[in-house]
């Protein structure tokens, strides 16, 4: 499953707090439109570097599809940052 | 299963079958519990000691004190990475062109990481991840250093 939403929380002890829900599924629209160009660029890069094209597409797709569930939290000096991909 | 055994014993008690026949019937029922036990060992029975739940995430917890980061107080990093992401990452790493391997190996070794990237092959991928699932690393700082690092699968 591809990532649909990214949640970014930024908390400062003495400042504004951000809570962003980034709708990653909306990126599908430009991605589909630009897909021919992206694939063409990838194909050229693969030919130049000698990497199998379809294997690299598969590996990239697997990487994107495995992103949901990723959760990164960092806290220091009262500042907190949370990035979660759903 | 108990019902079948009870029926056989009742038939034996009623004199409908002999003791030898009852023994054969009970023996015929025996393989079933064994097979049930074998199958449950992979599911329910495995919960205790046999098979374990397949970990889905790799968790990295870091607690670094001021001496490590220079920041006031404790700095904590909590990263949860899906195991699937590791698989995909290793698959992607396997696509690195051969000419880049040497440079990458040299760069890693110069930073104190004696890792040979060319040794990471797709056919070893599952084995690598499987062994990673058993990984647990606990690092505690000493001599006043409160830094702790925990790496485990969950």
C-alpha cells in the first residue's frame, strides 16, 4: 500500500506548534501526469549506469509501498518533532 | 474428539465391542490428536515457545545526554522502521552499480564501518532480514555518560 498521509508535529516549548497532515495521496495526480517523463529519465539513468530498468522500478516501488508505518520522533531541549507516515 | 472416545468406551461398556476392537478404534483416533497437536504447534502452541510472532518493525531508541549532544537535558530519538522498508532498502542497495561498490566500501571503511556492500545480494536478503528479527542491541554509556541505545524488532 502506498503512503497516503504524512503527519508532522513540531512542538516548541516557547513557541508555535505545528500539526500538519500532508495528504500524500494527492501527489498521485502529478505523479501520474509526469510518469512518462519520470520513467524516461529513469530509463536513461539506468542505461547509463548499467542498472536493470525493471528491477530498479520494482525496488523503488517496493520502497515507496513500504513507507507506511514509519515513525520518527526526536525530542531535545523541550522541542519535539514527530514524523509519521500512514 | 472426547465425544468419539466416550462413544467407544460406552460401546465397550455396553458390550457392543470387545476390548481389542475398542483398542483398535482408540488407536485409530490417536493419529488425529497428534496431527492436531502438530498443527497447533505452528499456531496456538507456537505462541509459547515454538514459533514466534513475525516482527513488523525495527525500533531504534537513543537517549543521549548533554555530553554527547551539547544540548541541555536528554535528547531522545525514537525511530520505528517497517521491516518491509529494510527489505526494500536492501533490494535497492543490490542495484548499486559495481563500479560504485569499491568507492562505497572505501568510504564506509574510512568511517569505521567495515561493510562490503557487494556482499549484500538479493538471494541473501531474506536470510539477512530473518537474522535481523532476532537482533537486540543494548548499549549503555559508562563513566557518567547516560547515553543509551536500544535496537530491537517488535
